[in-house]
């Protein structure tokens, strides 16, 4: 999904595998329709609008911003990552994606290398209520209001939600998992794109739309749809810059998880990779993609916007069972690059 952060205009929305819409023009045959419905790949399912996925590490820039805003952590404060995290007086180890750890990392480095341990600690300090309330401002857990039918809302969990849904209390470990975009957390690609556009525009939430204007032939008039806007106010505007700088390093930094994508780029892009587990892994087990059925492999995600100085496009890419999020970064890069070229040509 690609969105203009200034207008909310959806410039691209793709769901694959797809189908040939020409089959429906003059009336699709029963055989062809049943084949589409029965396909295990669900081509009739609009993943961009209705697919709900754990956002994984693409949530970390938002969590980092929440940490700065709530005063839960300082920009230069460092956390040592040995490859796992333990709650006080608990033996359970919450693992980092990097088995041997990242060593000492501050906020900027934690986003650049996507350190889970840093965000476990940050989530623990903030608590689920502060996280929930801050993320809700970016539209997580709510429909975006896009001018299409069938949108789903994703899920932004809270202690109250769990009590209402399951009649159970919220556990501290669930806060840690939510801090890295896993557990109960769910987002749609459209939702991720809108939230990323809000980052790019420094807090302006715009309702996404496909319909830009209506031509009324009998009145010979053109009615333009003005975007609906809301503004997220931060205590310190500098916090936007801190998060932008860290997201820049994801693509252009020496240790960035998408650094290969930044090689030779004509502009600077802010981004964040994400990998979301489809199933849980036991305490003493290891994830082995080669031995796991494809439908159980991790989802791959990437969100980004560019150019950083004056963003013209925000993009969210999700690949079901696609493995590493770094593999999705070139998709966002190419979409933004092509749009910049077209934009320049138009001017």
C-alpha cells in the first residue's frame, strides 16, 4: 500500500495472489467462480484491506516515540542486550532475534539493528496502558475510514480488552511481546501505511481515500474531496527528528537491517523492517525456516517513507510467510523511487 502523506490519496494498493477481473465483466461462470473460491491462495481475499498481521518490528519506531514522549527512556540511555531479556525475579527468557545479542545499544541503534531486548525493557517501563494509549493516536486498533467496504480494524490489545474478551488478567510478559509488535497485536497493510504516513507528516493523521474528485456532468462541475485530518501533538517536536534519524539508519546505516537496499539510492529513505512469527517457539527450541512448512514461516514486513526531508510517499509492504523483512525493503524503495521520478517528470 502506497499513500501520499499530504493528501491521504492511495496511489497503490495491491493484493496478491489476485485474479483476472475480466472474468466478471459479462458474468463469471459457476466453474470459474468456484475455482477462485476454492483456491488455497484465496485470490478473492483483499489482503491490503482485510489481512490482519502482527506488525512485528515495524512497530518499534512508534514504541520508541512513545518511550521518548512518556519519559520512559532517554535518547542516549543504553541497554545491554545479551540475546535475551528477563523480568525481575523471573527465570523465563524472552529472546532477541540475534542469539548472541547486540551488546550496548541506545534508542537509535536499537531501531537500526532492531534489537528486541531494548524494546522489551522499554515496554516493561511504559506498561501496556501507556503503550496502548499512544499507539491508538496513530490509528492502530481502529479502521482507517478508507472509502471502501470491508475494512478490518486490526487489534490493539489492552488489559481491559483481555479482561472483556477472555475474562483473564493481563500479564507483564504480554506487555513485552506487545512491545515488539507480536502477541495479540494485529494490523492491516492499509493501517500500517496510514500510521507510517502519519510519521512522515510529523503527526498528521489523514483518512485514506481512493476517490479524489467527482465530475458532475449535468452541472458541469467538479467536486473535490478534501481529506479529513487530525494532528498528533508531541511534548517535544525534536522527538520526530530522533526517530527519523534512526529510521534513516535502518536503510543507510552501516548496521541497518535494510542496508543493502540503500546502496546506490538517489534519495534518502526512512524505514523499518519487521518479521512476525506465525506460531510460538518453545523456550529451548530454535526457528529453522528450512524445516518449517511454508504456511508457518514468518511474515515479512517493511514500512518506509521518502525522501526523508520532504516525504512524498509512505509505503507498507507485507508478504505472508515471506521470511525476513529486509527482503521487502527493495519493494518500497522501487515504488518510492519510481513515484519521485514521475513526480519530477510532471513538474
